[in-house]
């Protein structure tokens, strides 16, 4: 499996601040947010969030609940929803909402105020998963029927099972950063399509490929690492899905029902009976963050634009008490700095790291030893944080060069050596 396309940039900037959870010693990380949601023993199947941070909860036997105030209150919105046995929910790039039920699919164009049933040529009409790709195409997993696709915002649907026969039921769907769609199955297999569903290719090397390890969740982070939540823990691929290896056991019963990547590329997993774990280094190490949780099963996770995480558990919905954005900003270094590039000497690429202690304009340029400007790497306003820049000198000759940063009133420069 190869990546659909690759971005070759002269400059790649990535926020690399690690997420420290030391502040949670003073307050729980999670707090319940169930005001207005029917209880007890409520079965919340899935959460979704739209572009204005409205939250939507698909609840088995109770329909759809909507929160427009960050989870503080929830209102049931089922007008036109003739089947309340909800299995899945998805929000499109244009903020239309689709829900899958045990008998059909429904659509809302007004944030759930009203619903209309969608006509689909399906025998079972049971839609366990729905996703919307960045271009607006819709994909729905039908129990016992494979994959359905709509190219016109749900008006028409067609089956697209070329390559999926014998794969088992589809248990997870994901649209990655490269235009591919990934589908996980009950048989513990993962399938990719580079053609938006016209043909599927299995890429399960390293996975258990057994029914006791179904692929329940999928995510990709900005570092282009894929993570799968399965019935036997978390598996990661560092080569765009060609090979997989286990990076977390899943704790307890091994089931990992949900995955999430936050605004700083930290990866979160929701387990069957061990709560939530977080990794800030692409799955190499994990930290459990369960303070405030009253139930260890975590089945769905979303994050809003402000950096607050919402999860569903056996005791309803919980929200992180702090935005991951504010936590990151509190844990940055308190001073400006410019680090020595690495590697050094280099050929032809090297990494320049720097820290900004407050919001300001950042300018970094490369010079030769005579002071002639070679290239400007960055000139933009950045918030406080630690950053990395990849500099490609493939068009330069061997020699010593200078790189200089101006960030607010902070000015510094260092030498680097290019060897051909």
C-alpha cells in the first residue's frame, strides 16, 4: 500500500509540544456532562461535532441529542426520526448530519431540528458506520451488505464491494489525510481504497486477522502514522499501512473502541474496561488519564475547535476539564530559544528547532557567510510553543551557512555546515 500523494515542501512546520498532565493532580481530568440526556443505563453509540462546535450524540433507543453550549445541556431532537435505534452518526464538511439506524438512514440539514429518511436499495438497512470524506463523498457500512457510497450528498447510493468480499462486516471507517478511505472489519482486517471506493485492497500484515481482534477504530496523525484500535489492543503503521505492529495491549479485555488525535498530534485511545490512555510520542509510551471517570468503558471520542475532548462511557458523556490547547500553552518553555540544527553537518536536509514564549511574528532566514540572504523559511505570527522547521539545501553548494531568527524582540543566529 503506498500513499496516494506526498507533499514535498521546502518547509514543514510542526508543533511538537508534548502534553504534560501534571496539572491533573489538582483537579480531575474528566467531568460528566449529561444534563438533559435520558438516564440511567443510556447507550450512547457515537458522538459527532460540527464546524461551529455543536455536539451530536447518537443514542440507542432514544435518538439524537444535541448540545450547543459545549456539553452543558443536551436536547433531544427526533422530529421525523422514525427509528430511534441509532447505531452511528456523521457530520459532513457542509455540516449536514447523517445517522444510521437498525432500519434505514436519516439526514438533517438544520442541526437536527428535523430529519428525513433517505431511500437506499438495501435489504437489511442496518448502517453501523457512516463517514464523510473531505470532498463530501459519503460512505456507509451496511451489516451483511458491505459498503455503500454516495457522490451527491446522500441523494443516491451504490454498493462498492470490489475487493471486500469475504472480509467480514465493516466495523470502522476513516478518511485519511491523503484522500484514502480505510475500512476495518470483524475479521481483524484493514482495507484501503485510493479511488474513493472503486476498489479495495487489503493491507493487514502484522495484524492478528482473527474475529477476536476486530478493527474497531482508525486514525492517522499529522506525522502520518496510522493507528488501529482492535480487540487485541492498538496497532500502528509507520509505512502508510504496509505493515502493522502492536503498540498497546488495550488494557483489561484488550478492546480499543475509539481513537482520537488532538490539535498537538497526541493520540488518545478509549478502551473497553481500562479508560483512556494518551501518547505524545507516536505510541511509543502511554499514560492513563482516568481521573474523574466513573466507568472504565470508553466507546467514542471527539474534540472541538477549542481543544476540549468529549467521550462516551457506560455512565454517559464526559468532557475534559481543561482544553488541550490551554494545557499545552501552560507547559511550554518560558523563554525564547533557537537550537542548533540537527543533523549538523547535513546533506541535504536538516531540522531547525526553536521556542516562542509568547504570541509574536517569527521570521527565520538563511544566509551565506557574506551575509547574502539565501531564503526566508518563515515569516508569520505564531502562538507560544515549540516548533521544528525542515530546511532542504539540495540547490546549495557545500559550505557554512547561517540561520537567523527574529521573534518579537528576540534575535539569535547559528552556523550550520552543508557537506555534499
